[in-house]
C-alpha cells in the first residue's frame, strides 16, 4: 500500500463514522443501513457526511436531494450540471472532469462513494470498488447498470431485461435511505413521475421511427432497444430503428443506418472531448456532408432532437429526454 493510501486510511479511521446529524426524524439509531450495490452490498453506519459521487448521474441525484453540504467531491462529467442545481453544485469540489485518481478521492476522506456505472469503480475507471471497501469506504453502484443487464461481454453491456424508470426511481430511494432523507426522495420521484405524465399526455407517435446517436462518427454508438433511450421511445409510443438489438450502445455502420432511414435523429450534445463528433454541431455537420447520411429522411428534413449525454443515460435526466423528444415529435408533426 502506498504512503498516500496509508495516510488516507488513517484519516478515514479517525474521521469516518463520526456523530451523524439527525435528518427527517431519523437519527443514527436507525443504522447501520444496507442497500444492494450491483451484486454486492453497501452498508453505512451513520448518514454520510463526506460523500464522493463519481458519475454525473449520481451527483445530480444527490444534489436534487439537497445533500450538497454532505458531499466532499464529484467526478466524471459529460455535460453542464442541471440549471436548477448550479448553485448547490458550486458548493462541491469537482475532483476531475473525467475519472479522478484513487488518491485524489481518498484525500477527501470519504465516508461513502457512489457511482452510476460499474466501470467507474472497476478496471479502467477510478479504482476497483474492493480498494474502497478494504479501506472501510462503502461503495454504491446504481441498479440501472446491473439490474437485468449483462456487463460481462465487453462494450457497454447487454440488456437481458428491459429497463424502466422504476429502476431509476429505485436508485433515488436507495440514496435517500442511505442519507436518511426518504421524504425528499419520495418528493423527487413524485415530481419526476408528474413530468413524465405531462410530457406524454395526449401523445401517440407509433408511426414515427427514431435513431439515437450518442457519439463517434467513425464507428458510431447507436442505442439498442432497452436502455434509457428505450424508456423514452416506449413512453412516447414511437419505435427505435435498432430495437432489434439488446446491446446498450452497439457500434453500427452508416450504411446500416441509411437502410433503416429513421424519421427523427435524436443526437447526443456532449461537452466532453474524448471521441469524434461529441457535440451536436459536429454531428449535424457530419450528417449533412457524409455521402452515406446526407440523403437520410431525417437529415433532409432537419428533424433533429438534441439531448444531453445524461438524458441518454439511465438517470433522472431521462425524464428530460422524454420531454424533449415529445416536443420534437410535436414540432415535426409526428405526434398524433
């Protein structure tokens, strides 16, 4: 073990597990609390006071639950934070735009770590989650990345079961339980459900076909049937042109895209810079100039719906995706 890790371990031993604040009528007497964590368990001995969230989706849930004062750091961002969370987010240190180092995370003396994806706390990410648990730091991984999902085949995994918003709501409930803010969790879920109801009211787009392009122009990542884009598609009664694959984000060539010829292109507008054609502007420029795509129906009619990367991941922002795609279908005259 490195000197830095030893120092972090001593700090955690000294600082972790301190007296917890009472919250919503529940004190540390109701602890320990254990929640499922993608095939393992995460157990906290008291409401966390120095949490580190390692993915933007998890961060935005914690901020939405009013927990900025109990967060010690964040990492792995693809988009600007939600507008209504900017003030709270400014109170929390951003450890890195991508994956912070294990030493950097441990320097914040965390008493709880959360992640949206197994990869973040696996090989190639921040560190394997066993590194944290060996140091006494509980790690929670969102159920959206493992419930009904096979991550053993490489890539972004394969959906064995179709994802629904109930799993996203389950993540909200888990985190609210860990921090003893269950009432806030139920309010957040109720607000999200209400927004879905309003966005889908009187809309039926069963004849409209959609294609979701996340990133990369050379070997583009397109959405399969059953992840977050699948939630959006089903809520609106539309059809994903690649609903015949259960891979989360298969890489599909442009000739196959041209054969499917979608009515609408739902385009990821990312601010990160890790692959080609990250921004919507770069994607549209490619689509309108590439011989294989410039004659697509959606391109010729400029039927583009721009979504943040987070709206195309299984997070609370998937609701933003439902709202924005619904608005696009209405604008294009494809909502009945």
